[in-house]
């Protein structure tokens, strides 16, 4: 019995060549990993042991990558928590540790101590309150040193976030197998969601899937040929297309074949970011169950009253349903033997 054309590796790839195509994951990793290589947002699905917890490094990376509402919320929460701890510490010293509280007009002891703590922490002053006693004064000294240090750290994170070159691309929720030039094509859409402009945008798309090689089930990596690999101007959106023809590793494949092959589409985008005049990169991944069949992308263009070409980003994920079998059944052109 002969193997089906979409499972048999047609290129008779040698082990050395396969190692060069594994995108740097390595042969052992490529064969043993189950699940996806990259998260949906492009984060590597991997972990390193033997480096220690690296809590500060991970916290720093999370602070840089978090959204602004989340970052500001965590920063404000941390400031309130630290000042609350110092307020409890002043309260633990007794009611005589701080004087002048009656002039604030606050009846709650915790709020009085908290107000004093904020004044010391931010170095804005605590008048009319003042500390009494050796322990209270040492606590004031400690907080007056800790406060500016934390504030400078938060300010540094804000500056790092503002000056960090990055691009924010929104990828379509799903990739689709849609009609393309009398056959089929693998497609997904991207759009720049930041006001800054991108130019010289380049895309590389790779496909990881299991294939039958010399009677063994092995994972192979293929760099997909694209309709176009780069665009000079990226002012609207881009539908990235891989034509499924006789040379494509997806030729002849059905949804069940893609499922059995545990296919994963790995996307790498790099571009010139004009605000900081530097190149930036981003990654994404589509697993086999994130690929839709018998659909095509809906129109994304919108009308603008002033005659400007416009798109509606809310339509990025929308698709139009096609008759069953439109793309889930291989096109005849895919079965042509290469070179004939």
C-alpha cells in the first residue's frame, strides 16, 4: 500500500537538512514535544530549569509587557499596600508614637497613621504630625529611605515602557483555508493597532506537522511560500496568503489530515518602527484547531466621508461561510506531480 501524497515527505530530506529546518528547536525537542511550540500570542511554550526562580527578572518582564491599565493598577496597589503596612507599624507603637493627629480632623486611627505614612513615603511632609520616641523615629527614617527608592523604581518602569520600541499587531482570530486562484490558500490577516507607522514589514511563516518518513512518524518543519513576503507600506491591513499548490506541504490535505498531523503554523513578523527608527519583531501561532475551512474572510473596508481609504478593525476576524466542501476537499491542481 502506498502512502497518501499529503503524508509522505516528497523531498527525501536528509537528517542534516531536517535539523537545519527545525527553526532552532532541535531534533530531540521537535520529535518529543506534544502540544504547541508557541502560545497564541507568540510567547514560547517552554521552561528552563537550573537558573533559579529569577523572580525580579520575571516581574520586570511582566511589568514591561502588561497593559497600561494593569500596570497602573498594580503600581497603585503596591503603593497602597506598602503605606498600609507602615500605617499598621505606626499603630502598633501605640497612640503616643505620633503627635498632632487631632489637627487632621480624622477620627479613624488607621487613616491618621496612613496619612502620616504617605507624607513620609512621598517626602511631601507630615505637618502637623510628628513622630515621638526612638522606635518611631527609626521607623520614619526607614520609610523615608524606602519610599523614594520605590517611587524611582516605578518611574523607571514607566520610562522603560514609554521608550521601549515595540509593535502591536492584531492577528485574525483564526487562519482560514479559502479559495485562491482556482485552488486553495492558507490565509490570515494582520493589522497594526498602534498609531505609529510601520514600514518594510516582512513575514515568515513555517508549518510544523508530523509526517510518515521511512515508515516512522516524525515532525517536520516547512517554510511556506507566500504570495508576498514583504510590504513597503503597512497603513491598513495585510492578508498573508500561502498558495496551496503541488509544491505546498498542505497539498491534498483535509481537516482530518491536519488534525492527525497536529499541524501548527508559526508566524514571525519583523518591521521598521518609525517612531524609534529601529526594527521590531513579533510572533504568533495557529494550531490545527484554529484553522477554519469552507470560509473566506469578509470585506474589511469601510466608507469614509472624506474619500480616505479606511478599514474597520472590528471586522478583522469576520468570515463568510462557503458551501460545504469548497476548501475542505483538495483542489485538483494540488495533485499535479511537481516538475510535470
